[in-house]
C-alpha cells in the first residue's frame, strides 16, 4: 500500500507546488521578478501587458488579501488596498504602507554582465537574482506576504491600514502614486504616518563594528532636472564655426561639474551621526558627540567620498547629451540634461539661479519641468518612527537604529498633504557593495534577508495597527 501511496503523494506535492499552493515568499519574489514591469522614459515603449500579468499574479498568489481587503485598481495598473480597522475611535488615524511595482530598464549591452539574466528570477547560492529584488518588488511582495500571513492568523487591525502600490515610480509616479493620492483625498483619508521604500539595514557600516545599522529615512532629497540647449551656426564639417553648439554646451557642462554646490550638515544627517556615535570607537565617538565643534571636519571628510558626499551636498549629475545627425554635419542644436538631488532646505529656484550664473552664456537656454517638493523632515521621536524601530529590533535584536537621509527620491512626495510624518524603510539587510545593484548590474537579495524583511513588515503592520 505504501508503495502505491508514496508516488501519489509525491505527485500531489509537485502539482500543488506548480499551482502555487505551497509557494514560499522566496519563490513568490522570484516569480514576481519574471514580469518585465519596466518603466521607460518614453511611455510609448512601456509594455503594459506585463503589468496586467503581474497584477493577475498578485491576485492569485495572495487570495486572502484580495478577497478580504477593499481593493481598487487605479489607472488600470496601480493598486490601492484598504484594511478597515475595528476601532470606533476617530482619534486613531490610519497608517499607509507604500511600495512600487515598476523597475528601471537594463542598460543595453550590460545584459551579459549579470550573474543570471535580470528577468529570470533565479534562486541560487542563497540569493534571489533579478531586477526588482532591491527596488522595489521586494517591498510589494514583502508587504503582501506579511498581510497574507496575518489574515491567515485571523489578525484584525484596530486602526485602518492602507497599502498603495504605484506602477510608475521610476518615471515620476504621475499616473500611479499621484492618482492614488487623489483617490485617497476623495475618500477623505488622512494618515498619522506612512512608510515607503528607501531605508534598509546595512550589515557592514564601517563606523559600527559587528552590529548591523538600520537607517530609517526621515527625509529625502528633492529630484530636479535642468535641460540646457545650445544653439548656433551649423553646416558642413569642412567649414566649421569657431565655436560649435557641441563645444559651447560641453564647456558649460564642464563649468557646472567643476563648481559643485557647497557642502553642509543638515538636520537628518546630524541626527544620524549623533545616533551612531555611542556605538563607534574612538575618536569617532568623540567627533560625533561634539558636532558643534567638529562638524566642519566631518562635513569636509564626507564630501570627499562619492557615497557620503550625497549626504552633505546638493549633487550635480550630467546624465544626457544629444547632438548631431551625421558625422560630417555640424549641428545647429545641442541638448543636455543635468540632474540634481537637493538637500533639505535647498530649492529649485536656488539651483536655477546658481546654474544660470555658472553657465553665463546667452546662447544657452535653461529650462525645467515642475517637480513636486520633497516632504518635510519627519519626526524621529514620533509614533511611526517608534513602530519601525520596534519592528526592526524584534527581528534583529542587536541592530543599531538611526534616522537618516535618503539621497534618492520616492513616491512619497505625492502624499505630502495626506500624512503627518513620512518614513522610508524596508527591512532587508545587505552589504554596502550590494547596494550598487540598485538601478545597476547584478541586482540581488539574500534569501535570508528577504524572508527576514517579511517578518519586519509583519511586525510593522501589527505594531502600526494598534
């Protein structure tokens, strides 16, 4: 009898696994990576069928979430999920959890540099490989895994919980998060706090020996891009002008790059350093505890390193240059884009005024598109921060938790008028070198790191729901 039953049992298990009935968080993230939900700058190139398939996958994989929560699809592809609270206390404002389902493209020609193809969702060597494992399908899948588990356990939140998953964060969020925010206004929802992508746990912070450091971002830098256009004489390359449009624009860009914005220590960065100080060795402990005296030295040292420079300066990045149609034709027009990430306190007007003065060329036109301002610095003594800190410490008891500044930009700017405090954090742990995979080559996350991040998300939901 056992000889008959065993093969049937094995076949049943295999069938259930194939159907997803025995799927694990790791398998679900790997599968999520296989949907090419790529946001292209040219929206005509976006394959929206991939978003439709991804949404169908989410509905199938998380049946409790999509049957028990109030579900709305926003602009066809973004998701708004509401989990009503049991409390009648109107003082208990809801909490918002956010992430985004889109990813950036793979730079052409770099596909072969990946350990595994970027959209194969390979699980190997204790890692999950692929675009979105760090930014930001890890957030979408992590939150849904946590919610599904809690629903299975019969958990009922006291206060209302809302989940917002945009589909175009990588190109500004105007069709995703901005539309979700409009719907939240229609529903008259206002939040005590929210948490989105950005912060994480570093396993190898050089300032703290043998302890991971959880960086809860209480602020982010404003994203702002200038377009510079040089115009002038063109014509046949055999009789070129003395100053070409390419030469004129290149000289202006060189001046911009050679004149960075001044460095300074802003509030969130000071708070981070002061929180790290007690856990660092000497002389760092003394230096960070006396920033009123040592701040200038710290600021200077941070500005000399590519990674830490972003914490103390409004950064300047030359990102695009377009000119010419043929090798023997001098173009009459050359265009470049320069991207800035602004420190809290610096404004787009300040950037425009500064760059206009540096360029100082009437033949170069400077323009820009409006961009939403970043949220104000969140309260790192507030209830939201305490919930995130408590969730991290429950899973990583030896962690050092610090407030921090996110050098990138997120969808959070679309929710500024809907929430008291905005934080940025997903509970994954990784090494500093691994962070290069975000928007780069060989993006991956450790299996243990991802599954622990689900536990952190579950803790955040439970603690935030009280």
